[in-house]
């Protein structure tokens, strides 16, 4: 499982980026994690930055 800790780590490493770039980083990490295996469910993300 990708897991909450891995997600938090990816978001933390991308926190200075624009929301679109954070989503791209998460998608990249998911692709690295799953390899060629297709996801069994959809992936929906919302990133909000508090200024």
C-alpha cells in the first residue's frame, strides 16, 4: 500500500511548490510505486495552500 506516511513525505517535500506541482509529484510517486501495474481505483486530489 502506498500509505499515509509516504503521501505525507511527498507533500512535505513539495510544500514550496504550486498546487499543480504537488499533485504532479504525488502522481509521480504513485507511478514509481505501482510500476506498470494499473491502479484499481480512481485517484482524486485537491491541494490547497494556506497563505
